[in-house]
C-alpha cells in the first residue's frame, strides 16, 4: 500500500471515529433522558458491543472510552453523557479534568481494541495521536472539522 493510500485510509478512519463519537454521545444522551437505561458501574467489565466491521469497532472503542472516563470521574456513563449535552446531568468537572478523563478513557479503549485485534496494528499510532490531539470540546459539540483532525 502506498503512503498516499495509507494516509487516505487513516483520514477516513479518523473521520469515522469522530462521527461515531458524536452519534454514540447523542444516542446515549437521548436514551438517558427518556429512560429505559440500566445504570451499570463503568469501572466494572461489561459485555462488548456486538457487531463486525468498522462501525462496530468504533462504537466499542467509544463506549469503552466513555466508561473509562466515567470511572475516572466517579460517575456513571449516562450521567457523563447527560452532562455533555446539558440535558439533565450536572457537570461537576472543569474542562481540564473532563478532557483528561475522556482522553485517558479513550486511549485505554484504543489499547484494548488493539489487544483484541479490533484495530489493525498499523493504524493504532494514528488513532492514538488523534485521541491525544483532537479538541474534545469541539468534538462533543459536533463542530469538529477535518482540519482539526489533521492540523
């Protein structure tokens, strides 16, 4: 695979990751607002999101990352998501604390996905770099652009 093609593949994967984060946050927040959610301790292992392909892998990473952040912040994943949307949760964390927890959760989730073989090894460094550098406040608000991802 040429360097140009690999770069294009990484860009597409990153764009899909960003879109999945936005969708998962919106869906989890909507479900939490309207009930029907079983609250689970985010610090305990839970069953992985089922499915195959890129979409399922991204959803597993995002959900696992949100669990990691919620555990670190001593809250539930649902309360964390609600606090992001301002729809019923009370945000108890400053931006730096929140960003640190979310990045740590997502980096751990990427490492777990790598360990499971969900993410090809050659993409792991690029995905980790995106998690380390993407402006999370823009990501959560849905205002992220490709320029934000690739600098």
